[in-house]
């Protein structure tokens, strides 16, 4: 009996190991369709934007911006949010008083696996029926050695917490649609269990987020 259990255990471990090694062969992987504009006017100083209103309305047709995420686990998960809005205004007086707001439509989540997307929108994870949006509102922006750090409030799944993350301002450009844009990039980590999600076997707690946004300059 013990020998049979030992053999069963070895077989189970072998199967799990094979699933881990070939995990991306069994599941479709979401791939980026981002089209980055060439930065015509490189700059890392957001004060050149002072007094300007920047706006982004991301939809499936807008390929100039993306918010991507990944989660390590038995089956690595990579995906994107297809729809989000960003408003950004830089003070005439000081960039530290710049304000911006990000609003993500969670139901636009895309991992290139329909069943997985539905699972992520269920009560076990994002619970989009009750909490359809993720919202971040800034309080302050500080210059750092390598870029900027924004501090504010992140609201997700009905939980609001102080949150901060770094970002870089790359400069301004004119995209292929002849629109003047300001270009930003950044990446950060977030513990999903701190916002109401339960720990799950085979799924990591840390979500890795990276973004590239090209925001239309509304007023010059």
C-alpha cells in the first residue's frame, strides 16, 4: 500500500513538473500590440508640461498605451486591461502639485484565455459585478534620482489604501494620428491579497504591473 502511494506521489509530482515546464504551451499567452511613438522632444522634466491638461481614453483601437500585468505561478499569467482613462494636470506653479487620476475598467481584462478572464472577473478574484473599476488618485509627485514617484490612494475591490509607485517622463511627440502627446512609462508590484483577494494554491500573491501611456495634450 505504501509503495503504491509512493508511486502515485512520484507520478503526481512528475505531472506537475511537466505542467510547469510546458505551462505556456497549454495556454494561450496574451501578447502586446503596443505601438510606441518616437519621442521627438526627449525630456525627463514634467515642468515643461506646466499648465497643460493631458488626457487618455484607452480603448481597443488605441494602440499607443497599455497597462500590462503578470503573475507567477504554476501557470504564469500575463494580461492587459483594454480600457482605462487617465487625466493629468501639471500645476502652473510647481510640478509637485501635479495631479492625475487613473480609472481602469476591470471587465476589460484580457489574458487571451476566455475561461481564465471570466474566472478573474468572478467573486473569487476581482468581483467585477460589485467592483467594476480600479481607481488611483494622486496626492503628490516627487522628483527622484531616476524619475518621479507619485503618492496617492488606490481603490480596488472596495478597499482604499495609500499607494505609491515610480514613473518616468520620456518627453513629448506627435503620434501617427498627428496628435501631440506626452509619454510616460513605469512599473511596480502590488500584493493582491492586500486588496481582498484570497491566497490560492499555484498562484502568486504579487502582481507585476508595467505601463506605457501616450497622453494627448489638450491645451497648449
